[in-house]
């Protein structure tokens, strides 16, 4: 098992004919992802071809899902139109929408979250690298790669990874893989202040997943999502967790990279988050180079 997606999950790409969308659609096909449809309004009836695979393009998500059985969408749509793209997936009844787009206005995302209440669709992102459930074959090909993560660094195994940072996700994954420890699923939840899925949501899924035996959680300054997840884990999660919090040197009140990475209160700082997580029994890595080592020590594998 894994969480959110498995190796046979059928994917559609919104914005497949754009430069960014087409590039990563090709990478997902190369990884073995079951990419079955593309959506670009006005280009329905065309075909996206790569590596001998022909992917039909549709004008709407509803039509693409109906004709191909796709249940998950990955969104490479420019910021002014991305909110509508997310809601189109919601209206089509998809299980999951993964918004890679950076720069979606916060007000748009507030409206999206309000409109999604009560829907069956879960949103990952926006401004995220997506997620990967590695395959079980050679080099983990045959897995499900949704978004922009480099597929080759992944290996199927028993560690769940959840992160606000794309690059730190890749770093944690590579550290695990080079030590011989694979991943069940890697989830990049994004760094915007208003997102669809948070650390706590993903921790609960990893806790319920029998394949996931240990967890790496990567956070950063701003907000209290990591603290909420840590406090829940203290009482409910028996699986070993290691964490890293980025932004130790960030000055209060200044946004650092991600839109949500801004210190607004005493508990938003990296130091405060690290202290609280440690109090919750989570092993905290002091540097990003030690994330896997910190987990393996906490897990008793070092």
C-alpha cells in the first residue's frame, strides 16, 4: 500500500500543451506513470505523443475523466487561471487535484478552499512539487510521479516523507535511497499560506498506512502546522518521526522564499518549532544533511 496514489492510479494533466506541463508530462511517462489524458481548452481532439505513448487531449476535465477513467489531476496552469482549474477538477468529482502552480493569489485560494468544503476532492498544493509513490521495479520505474520531482532518486520502501519544501524533499529522499531505505509515498504539500493538505493530514495517512514504518517531516518558519502535527503525533502516532525545520536564521516579518514562510508570532520561529517537536518525542535534525541519519537513529536502524 501507499497513501493518496498507487502505481496504477490514472492521471490527467491540466496544461499539458504548455512548456512546463509538457516537459513534466514526458518525465512522468518515462517514469511509468499511468498518464491517460491531457486537458487544454480549445485543443480537444489533439494527441500528446511521447515515447511511443499517445495521450488524448480534451477540452474539459469532466470529459477527460469520463472518457479515460482518470481520478487524479496535476495542474500546470498559469496563476490567474489556476483556481478555476482546481475547481474544474472538483466539479468533475476527481479524488485528488495536485496544484503545482506557484503564485496563485491568496484570495483565490481562500475562495477555492471555501468552494471545496464537502467535496470528495482532496487538494495537494498549490506551489508544491507534487507526490511520488515509487514503483517496485528496477530504479522504481512503474511508479506514480505527479508533479516535478526527479523520479530517479526514489526507491520503494517503508519511509513516508512529507514536506513544505520541494528541494528538501528531494534531499531527504536521496539521503534515504543512498542508504538503502526506500519510500512508501513522498508528499510535497507546498509553501503557500493557504493550501489544501497540511502536515497533520499527511501524518494521519502515514500512521494508518501499514507499509509506512517511519516518517520524515520537513517544515519551515511561518504558521503552526508543524506544531499541530507534532502534538497530534505525540498522542496518536507510534511510528518514529524525524523532522527538520528550515529558516533558523530568518528575521521576523520578512518573507523567506515561500509565501507562507514568514514569522508572525513567537511560535512561528524555527527555534520554537524545533523545541515543541522535540518535546513531542520527534527527533529533530539540526541540518538538512542529517535528515535521514536522524530518522535512522530514532528508528534504531543506525
